[in-house]
């Protein structure tokens, strides 16, 4: 995604468009790692708006945002993955996704681009003997030239307990 798309404040994606192929992924950074999510689940990419903090939420649920009259929970993926918190800057974005019956915003360091990744280039997620529960979020590993992109399963990013918390936040 070009920087001028971010300067226009929003990039809307039409998941109803029949020309949107199934093998497109939105790539974004958390620290030095590049992650991807299926573009079909992304509804918008926004500059990070003001976040209203809600008391007694898990640390990674930063609060809620008002997006065109709709209240949307904001989840910091850095904190969700147990990474070190960093101050938000002008490149920090929020990716708006539809997860089951909820609309959720995932805060990321920066959005890279929408990339075509063929299924033949996607391998199974790692299965380490002492794997943490965080590996459950990984849908697969995509080989792109000499690099590997970590593809995430958006639905698994929100646990059952988180889903209950998010269901209690009114959207309007």
C-alpha cells in the first residue's frame, strides 16, 4: 500500500468484488517480522484514531475507536503476541477486520502491501515440541523469494474469553 493511501486516511476494500482473488494477503509489520492476513477478512485500513480506554480489559485490548459512527474494539497485535510495547507513531495503522459476528481493529506497526501468495508457496505452520499457545494463530508460512511471511488465522487471534468481552461492547 502506498503512503499516499494512508495520507488519505482510509483504504476501503470491497470483499464483495468478484475480481478479488482468494490468494491475496495484506502484509504488515510487527517489529522486524512481516505478517499477512487474508484480504477477504479485511474491510478497511485506517490511520490510528483516538482510542477510548475501557477499564478492566486485557492489556492487549487497548480500548475502542469510533469508526464512522460504529464502536470498534482496538487490539494491539504486538501485545497480543507478547512483544515489547512501542509508542505509536505516524506509520501505526489499524486494520479493520470482520471476525465471526464482530468487527475488530488490529493495531500494527505499519502496513506493507497487498500481496498475491499462491497456495503452493504456503507451508504448514510450525509445530515445535515446546510450542507456545501463540503458535495457534499461525495459519501457515509463505515463501516469497528468500523471505518467509507469517500468515495469521484472524479468527484464532481472538480467544473464547476475548470473544465474550468483545460481545459485551455495543457497536452503535
